[in-house]
């Protein structure tokens, strides 16, 4: 699996080119996402643009309450 970070690999266009090269070699693509909500949506759009080899979207939700009062199911 290849996990480029769009914020450090020269943006979304370059991350898409990385994903295209990975697809040529049958390597799954997962965008490294440690971003703001706007950056997260940009990574979602990136994964949607590389549908053939997009695998997962990394997401860090340390401050998000999942359920209940303590944040655990």
C-alpha cells in the first residue's frame, strides 16, 4: 500500500499522479490524512478520483465522541 500525504507531496495533483503510478503496478492507494476538515474532504475527493486502486482513507478522530458519554460504544 502506498500512502502519500497530499500536503507534503506537492498537492492533490501530484498525489493523483502517485496514485496513477501505483495503479500501474497494482498497488493499493490510501491517502495519508492528518488534516483539518477541509483537508479531509480534499482527501475524500482524491480517493474518489482514484477509485480503481483507492483502498482506505486514513482519519484521526481523537476528539470526536463516537457514542455514549465517554466516547466508547
